[in-house]
């Protein structure tokens, strides 16, 4: 579940608790996922928090989580920068998506000059 634990309905919480009781590995995975989500959502930038999470997962997490932790350890600088900086590439990504949409709509119908004009004049 992608929602915060406190925002789950009673039925969802009960279902998740039952699944976790039946499968201890799932309970462990859910706990690691919640810790990571909390770190990302709250943009906790404590330098050691990410290292602690990675170390915990590498010690007793599932194989898939260990693979994720190993890759996160390799990309630690980028992840730490994402957690500590307030800058985002959202506006740029939005423009790229808009331009790709216009390009797909005009494919085979017009030349580059008309595409350029449409990109520059569209909101």
C-alpha cells in the first residue's frame, strides 16, 4: 500500500496485518518500505539515516531488498542530494512531456517549422 499507515482504512489495516501475520518476510518488507517512505516523504537528510537503512536491509532483508540496498549504496551521493536539496526537475519534465505529446500529434502531418511554431506558441 502506498498510503501512509495512519491513512489506511480499518479494513485495509486489518487485511495488511493478517497478511503480515501469515508471512513474516512480508512483515519485514513492509517495515523497511515504511521506513524508506518516511525518510523520502519527510526529506530526512540525516547523513546516517540512509546508511542505517541500507545496513539493516543488507543484514536481514529479502534478496530483492538487498539488491535495492546495494544499488542505493552505489548511488548514495545522488540519493543524499535528492533528500537534502529543495530543487526539482518537475517543470522541465513537464515541458518535455508536453513537447513529446505535440510531436506525436503532428507526426507525419507537418514539417519541422510548423512543429517548432506550435511548441513555442502552445501554453
